[in-house]
């Protein structure tokens, strides 16, 4: 089976989207042909579109932007919609992994609905989505074994999705928050923002400056 893993983060390899896709890839790589792509470049090249539309399954992994999907991903979805309308034959099943900065995975439900609506319009079958909270932490703990510690809850959701991908099955969306207390996640996020703003030559009070 041919599976496209499409990373929709502009941060490419240094992104939570990439960490999540690599976890999924480790579950699928045996006996399947895996195609890995980024969609944050200006648009998909003709060659990429041909490759993607020849796949049996598409998996999008991307960050939540303003409660929705990033605009570059929207552009790539429009391209794919055109490519599918020009191509006869069976359409793939689509799966989506959305991660966000807030703690609660349920923040991603509208973004998953957008992918589901796109499937309805463009022809593929919507398989399943996972909404994940605490995306910043996933990147920080990328070196932790997949099924251990705070990564375990994410691992189990991805494992469920991997089985559905292999079976071509559709299932209800899953929502997961980090396996880490909410107050500790908030404290470490605030520490990170204070550090980042100083590194960028501004003051902590600038974090609350109104534009
Ligand atoms: C322009 C922009 C908009 C964002 N909007 C949201 C949002 O609405 N809700 C949220 O929880 N996180 C939001 N975030 C945070 C990202 O979803 C979060 O940092 C994510 O983990 C980044 O994933 P990546 O490393 O795969 O790019 C936003 C980030 C950016 C840059």
C-alpha cells in the first residue's frame, strides 16, 4: 500500500507535526511504501501532485492556526482538489493529525471538521482525525521512547489510527491532552515565552503589548 505522510508545518523537521508523523511512520513503514512531503513551500509541484494522487492513503499532520488550518495547507488542499477532479479512479482515505499550543486536544475539532468537509468536496473518504494538545511539549520530548511517559497517551491514539489506516477504516475522531499536569505545562510554556522574548531583544512586559 502507498501512503503519503504530508507535513503541513512551516517549521518542517523541527516541528511537533514532524515528531507525530515520525511516530506514525515507525508503525507503518514495514511492508508499505511511504511518501514523505512538506506542503509549506509555495505549492505542490506537478510531480508531487502525481505522486500524492497515486496513494491509497493520505495523512496530514499540521499545527492549529487561529482555530483552523494554516493558509499554505489550504492552498495545497485546493491544488489536490483540482488534481482529484481531473483523475478518474478510486480516491484515497484521508487521516489528519492536528496539534496545538493549548493543553486541550479538543481545541482542534474545527480544524478536523475542515479536513472532513474538504474530503466531502474533493472526493476522498474521511478516515479519522486526532486532535492533540500541548504541541510544544511534543517537540521538547521528541527523544523520549514513543510508548513511555508523557508520550504514551499520544502513542496509543496514533496506534489506533495506524490500525485504521492499514484497514482503510473510518472511525470517530480522538482527542488527547499531554500526559503531564496542566499547571506544569502552563508554567513551562510561560517560562519559554519569557526566554524567547528576551532572546529577541524585547522585555517580558512586551508579551502583553497590544498591537
Ligand atoms: C499563526 C499561529 C496561530 C496559532 N493559533 C493557535 C490556536 O488558535 N490555538 C492553539 O492552541 N495554538 C495555536 N498556535 C500554536 C501552534 O498550533 C502550536 O505551537 C503548534 O504546536 C505548532 O506546531 P508545529 O511545531 O507542528 O508547527 C498558533 C501558532 C501560530 C504561529
